[in-house]
C-alpha cells in the first residue's frame, strides 16, 4: 500500500502577533486584582442589580471616594 501524502496545511497559518511595543507606553487603564471577603462580594453583586451599574463603574466610584477621603482628586 503506498504511503499517503501529508496534507498541505499552509492555508491554516495563523498570523503571529506583532512583537512591536504598544504605541502608547502608558495605556489609560491598568488591571488591578484584589481579594474581597465573601460578604463584600455579595453586597457588590446586590449593588450591581439594584443600581443597574456594572462592577467596573461601582469600584471606580469607591476608589474615587477613597482618594477624596485622603485629600486627593478623584481620577478613577
């Protein structure tokens, strides 16, 4: 039995991501992750439902309140 030829897979090539540095060295947002107690997570979920706002906006408000409490301008 003749050996079968391998299929041509060049059509499935995926372009590699650019290795060039990002155009903006200081993007407008930075990812910050932190742990919260289960009760706080539940309250945040309730706030999302009752206010109709997303978690990002609620946490930005909280961060701005912290900044103002310490005499800093709200920038979040």
